[in-house]
C-alpha cells in the first residue's frame, strides 16, 4: 500500500521508498548544519518524507545555493 506522502509534491508512495533530508549528513559539503538551515527555510524538517524525485531536486537545489553562497 502506498501510504507515505511526499511533503513537496504530495504524491503517495511506498514507505520503503521514503527519503528524508537526514541523508545529507553523509554529504561532504555543504555541511549538514548548513543543509538543515536551508531546509528549515523551506519548512522541511528531518522527519519529513520525500519521494526520490523531490529528494533529487532538493539535492541539486541545495548544492546550487551552497555554491552561490560561497561567491
Ligand atoms: Zn515528491
């Protein structure tokens, strides 16, 4: 049963396919602290569920913003 819901696109998907921003802990940069602040502004916390597509989107988006912030 698809009983997980993506915080961003609101699509339903399987629970085993849930992504959370906690996976950014393993990203070398930006730091997880920076990522948390970035997502906080978007209203997303560590326990919010995201689908794979939106996770990928945010991964790229945060990376872009991080690079812009360093200029
Ligand atoms: Zn989504």
